[in-house]
C-alpha cells in the first residue's frame, strides 16, 4: 500500500465502519450518502468517491487489465468467495491516479472457514498471499497480483451477529419480565452495571442505550436467551454463546489498491483561501497581511499547555521572510534563542519575555510551488502558574 493507505488496523476498522454505513444491505440513498461522506474524510478536493449499492464498480475489469481489450481472453479477475452475497462496493479515485476499490460481501458460514477458503483462492495465479493476521474477532489476508506490482489488496473477514435481538428475562417486583434486547455485536454486552448479590445478578445503573429497552435499575437478571444466569461469569458466558447460536454469518471485505502505471504530474498549485487561526493562537504578530494560512492545528495537552502547528505561504523570498520574522519577534519584545541554517531552510527558535511561550519558525521554499515561501510555525504555550 502507498504512504496514504491506511495501516492494517486502521483498514480493518474502516472496513467495519463502512459495512455499517451501507446498512448491511440497505439500498437506501441515505446509506450511500453516509458511506460517501465517510470515505471522503481526510481526502483532498480532487478525490472522487462513488458508492455502488448491490453491484461492483463497472470499471473494475478495466482497472485490473489496463490497456487490454475488453473482449480479450485471460483477463485478470479477482477471485471472490463463491457463497458471498454482494452488499455493495466503493470506488475511490485519488488525484494522483491511485484507485481504491472496496467490495463488501455477506457470507453464510463461520468466519474461520471463510478465511481459509479466501486465503486459498488468493494464493493462486495470478494472485499471491503475502501476509495476514488472524484472531477470534477478525482475520486479514494480504495479497498481490503476480503479473503487476501495481495491484495489491487486503481481505478482511469478521463474524457478524446471527440475529438482530436476543431475549433477556428479569425479575421485577416478584414477577418475571421478558425483554427483547437489540443486538449489534456477535457477542453483545449489556450497557449496564450489574452486581452479584445473594439473590443473584442485580442491575445497579444503566447507560442510556439499555434504559431505552425497558431494562431498569434493580432488575434481577434471570436468563439470557433461555440460559439461566446467577453470576457475572454466567452472564458473560451466555452473552458470548450468542455468537455461536443460530446461522453463522461473516462479513468479507476486499480492498484493492491499484496504482497508475504512468505517474501523473502533480496538479498545478492554486493558492486556497486563508484558513482561520484558533482564537488562542499566541503569536498573531508573526502573521503579515500578505501571508496565507495554508493549514493550522492545535491540541490541548491536559493542563500542560497548548501546542500549535501552522503553515503560512508568502510571496516574499526565503531571505526576506526570515528577516520579517526576526523583526516581528523583536518588536513584540520577545527573544530569539537560536537562529541557524538547516539545509536550505532557516530555523529560528524564540520565546516570549516570560518564557511561557516557546516556538520555532522554519522558513523554506514551498515544495508544491517554488514561487512561494513556506513559513512553518511550531509553538507551545504553558499555563500561567498562580502566584506568578
């Protein structure tokens, strides 16, 4: 995967969330729109996203067989589980020419058996398994195309709930009450604090989710799906057993990354509208009217202060921009603690008079357009101590 692709764990989490975004086979426009919004998170303005409900992207074959006629024999195809029911797919087209394709299936059967068959399928010419991981909660199979180094993929297999609800029987005011609890996990958990008492398991407090199901504080839990429970261990075993009850089903997500055979030229840089700095930004005097705020980040550090990172662009030369920074720092009554060349860049460290704010300015040519100079600011402010 390229540098922008999600790492394995992030990829797995994304697959899980996107299956949920599709609504488990829901073909509504709302489900497609939700998936579209999720997939755009973190992408640039040139990234295209298309969601296909219940079908694969029509251009998938062409992506796997660049330059090959549509009617040619021996075209490369992705082997998919023969019992898989297609939920839908996503096609992400990045501005650098990279294509990401997600194919989402439901498969009836245990996830371990699905993993074994998928691994066997993806280890046959022209595909080859190159790695993976497996656990009770998920399995990952990483694979590549042996005919082209431009195609790599990941298959993610996870167990799905075998039902949408389960029965929970509680005793309330001396009477048994049967509740239907919604189920969104293979082995669900009660959103409640349950304590062991001499007369059994008693609900002490509830989270908002389970209070909406009719479960109440002081209910004594009698059984889960007809399995009697008296201890928290009994409760955990009964909830866990739901994962193996009923018809087993697994989610199977194939994620393909297809790189362009011919590298595209970087798009022409267009200066965007200046972004807004956080109100607490401590050194606005460094921001000249002629500068554009390209990006800005800040984070509170648990009472230890606030960190800021900001990139600004200016048409001034690197030398002039560095001199402007020095003059602005001195005019404000702050101190320059270090000033040196680092490669072709200038790096200036500074602090305010009270040494509560420290910062570093790095001035260099902007890589995407050498006609601009980039001023990168890293700053740290610490809270003022009482009595100072």
